[in-house]
């Protein structure tokens, strides 16, 4: 309905159940490369470039990045792919969108899997009471400024972008799957295109007009995966999320893992997702 063109990468046969993957910031479909390979045996796996990212259209006005628009995008994409429901997986900001889609369109989500992002109501309540989380989320405020955040990312050949994934403070840990030189190149290529950072940062420029939420409850089986060494999100929020899920809720915290969980520990993440998906079908049969 938005008239935008969306870019996605798909694996697995058409007609198999849909698994829809929503990436975080500053990423694009590529952050799900390990999951595209893994789940194509039983699913039609679709990794999206969100509105404003990568090869997806990027409207220029920040009003076009309100959460309502982002939620409607997912509904439209599902329909245009020829499905009425999916397994929905989101990481980071894509996790925020996944929670909201599950709350607003519960009939579209058979199972919800979120990686390193708490229920949005937990996030807004927790941040107001915990200055330490407010500081970790300081970039939300920094991103409210026009043009300057984009400029900061481009300095020294995108040093900030590289260090997000590789530095000791925020990057993938010692025991994780480090990003290869080719992986880093892929990120640099996408975000060094003219204007490529404005859409992604615009997602954050409208957030204060959208939260807090009117509705909160999540009614489908939900799996929350969390890297304990996340430099941006305090792990306490993961446990509190439980109170908003009115169905089977499973939380797994990986002690050595970073914020970039599905790239950091792909084998463990994939295994945990399989277990959750199979367990639910088994439970239904019984």
C-alpha cells in the first residue's frame, strides 16, 4: 500500500511455511545469512531489507519511518509474498518491529522469535528507571539531530561502523564467529552508498512520538534469545519481558555472546530456534 519497493533475499521452496527475518541497525538482510542457509530445508525463508535500508526504497521524510508505517510494511509484505501467516524473527530494531507486529496482527504470527530486544513496554519502562540503560541507549537521542549522525558514521572510512562489529566493547566476542573481511566489506558497501544512512537513522528519529504502546499482550508462543555481553541492552529486561507473553515463553541467555547474536553464535542460535519450532508442533500433536 505504501507504493515502496522492497528488496529481500529468499531461500527454500515457495509454498513451504514462511519464515520472515527482520534485521537490526546498522545491518541489512545479510545479517541473517546463516539462518537463510539453515532453515531453507523446511521453510520459505525471507530476509528483508527494512524500509530505508540497502536496496529497499528510502522515503526522504522522517515521518515515513513511524512505527505504524513499519508495522504496515510487514503486513503488506506478507500478503504480497502470498502468505497470511509466518514465523516472525527479529533482531535489535527488527525485534522491536517483530514485537509490534505480533501485538497488532496476532493472527499473522504463528510463532515469534526475538533476538536481543525486550518487549517494547519493558524497554520504555526500564529505561526511565535505570540511568545505566538510558546511557547505553544514548544513541537514540544522538540520532534525533539532523545530518550530523550520518556524518559521524562516514568519518575515517566508516570507522564507527567497523568498530561496532569488531571492537572489544561492542563487537563479537572472543568465542564468537568473527566477521570476515568480506562480511565487513558487504556492510561498508551497503552503507557507503550516497544517502544510505539517512533511512536507517530516520527509524530512530520518530520513536518518541510512537511510544509508549496502547496494547501490550503477546498471545503466540515466543522465544527470546539474548547475548549476555550485549553492550546496548541490559539483560534484566529479558526476564521482565515474560510478563507480557500470555503463551508459552522461552528465554535463553547466552553468556559469552554479544549483541550480534545470530552472527556471533549461529550454530547455537539455529539449534535453539529448531528446538523451539519442533517443540511447539509436538505439543500441538499431543
